[in-house]
C-alpha cells in the first residue's frame, strides 16, 4: 500500500511538473520598492531541461492579461510549440519602460533589464546565456524593448520591435502629454540617453540580432520606423526590417509579433 501511494505521488508530481502553466506573480522590485504584476507562460516543463526565454512588453495602456487575450492570442500555444518561456511584465499603463528622473517608483528599465531577469533566472528553468534570451514589444513596448535590449546587450541576444514608438521628437501633443511631460520632463531638456537614436552606435558593437517592422497604414509610427531603418543601414548595422499592410491596431501586431516569435525561435536554435 505504501509503495502504491509512493508511486501515485511520484506520478502526480511529474504531471504537475510537465503541465503547461500560466503563472500570475507579483515580483518585487528593490529599486521601486513595490511589487510588479507579471505573467509567466511556460511550455510543458520536462525534468532536467532548460528553455529559452522571451520578455514581452505591452503597448501604451496595455497589460499582461490583454497580451494573451487580444494582442498575441496564440501566445500560450506558441510557448508549447516553440518550447519557450514567455515573461510578461506590467508596464504600468504609461511608464515607457524607462528609469524616470521624475517618478521614484517608475524605474522599469532597471526592473526589466536586471531585477526581473535575475528573478526569472533564479526561479524558472531558463537558459541563462545571452543567446537564449530575447526581448520584444510593440508601440510603447517596441521603444521599451529596443531601449532596454540594447542597454542590457550582455543580457539579451535578440531584440524585436513592432510598430515601435522610436522617435520622441516625432510625437504629437497627446503623446508628449503622457510621455515627455509626465515621465521624462520637457522634450527640449530630455536626457539624450532616452532617445533611441543614441543607441545606434552601441548597436554596432553589441553582438545582437534586431528585428523591426511596421504597418504601412500606421500613420503614427511608419515614418519614424523608416527613418530608424535608414540610419541603421547607413551605419551598416545588420537588422531585419519589414513593412506590410496594416495600421496601429491589434490585428497588425498580433500577426507581426507571432511571426517575430518564430524568428526568435530560429535564432535560439542557431
């Protein structure tokens, strides 16, 4: 009887270990002194196996739950299909994923690029090498992924942006109200370190892979993405840049990001 109970316990433990999971956690940020809601999606975890990881940053006004339900609806399926762990931190609606000089508890660049990575590496079966870790996002998250990914270029091996907000100087008054004035201060006195263009020289020697795309009907973002692509090309920085039909809408980035995840998988398998 005891032997039977032991066998049942072992089998139950194995089933729990191998089942695909969607985990909602609140992860403490020492720098912000608060907990950040984060969703971790795993494939069926197998014993003695480690997996690549991708950090996915939502757009302005988004959240991790919306990512799964609307922005990348096939994300859970992708985790199992590509055997990858996806990490979805909450960017607090409009943090722009920067270390704000104005808001003490809005230090999301450090949280995602350092604190969250350290937590995931310690608590989940991920491959800790740079070549097995990526970061991606769209709109506000496209800026965040580019800024954090390049800044922490020894941590992330591949960086992806879909319809990214890559040029603060091109923003209209609406974006300036929520970004420049509230998070970073007046545009004319903004620290250049927050501008994506300031990352270009660093990208040249960062030993990373880059993917950028944008919809041709995305009147908010298409020109800034074309200009960034042009600057990278002029600097001879290898990257993949694509345009396809679509606007600044979930229908566009749902398709785009799903395709990027497959490209990330190809990079991990190189």
